[in-house]
C-alpha cells in the first residue's frame, strides 16, 4: 500500500534539503542497474517525504451513511459520555439509577433522531429518483 502524506503540512525547506542530500549520496554510490536505481530513487523520495511532512493516518474505506448528520454525531457523543459515566458509577457501587436513566433517555433520543433522519432522507431519495437516476440513490447503492 502506498504511503500518503499530508501535503498541507509540508515543510518545503526540509524537503529540498533531503532531496538534495539523497541526490548527492546517490551520485557517490556509482552506477547500479536500472532496477536498483529506481528502488534507490523511490527510497530517497520516501525518506525525503517522511522528513518533511507527516503521514496521513489510514482512515480505511469507511464512508458515512447517507442519513448521518452533525446533530446525530453530537447526540451520539453525548450518549457515549453518559454510558461511560453510568458504567463508571455502577462499577463504584454507588447509586447509579439516575445515571442509568439519563443514559437511557439519551440513547432513546439518539435512536429516534436516527429513525427520523432515515425516514426523511429515504422519502427524499424516492422523490428524487424520478428526476435523476444517477443521483444520491445510485451513489448509496454503489
């Protein structure tokens, strides 16, 4: 898998210095075969990029679902916080009924918001498919 770098955080001076250094070192090594020369150049480029900019973390091929909204993200974050708090309180053997009920309310609100978002967007997709068959419905399927 090819490495990907964050070009927005590139330090140009560092990149130029590393490329110059690797070019100078490559000249002193002599004349290797074509395959070795290409491998050496690729290594030099990788080393230069590593020195001048950070690598991007692998995000995988995970796409957001079509019904995801910032509101759902905020509700999910809050729900996870409440779940952690309820679990922590339960492990400490304290009165966790109020924390547990607060978590259950947040989870119910999250689930209801997700259902509403799915229903609304599904109706929108069904209405839009008549005008544009290659639109959002096609993108969701593919």
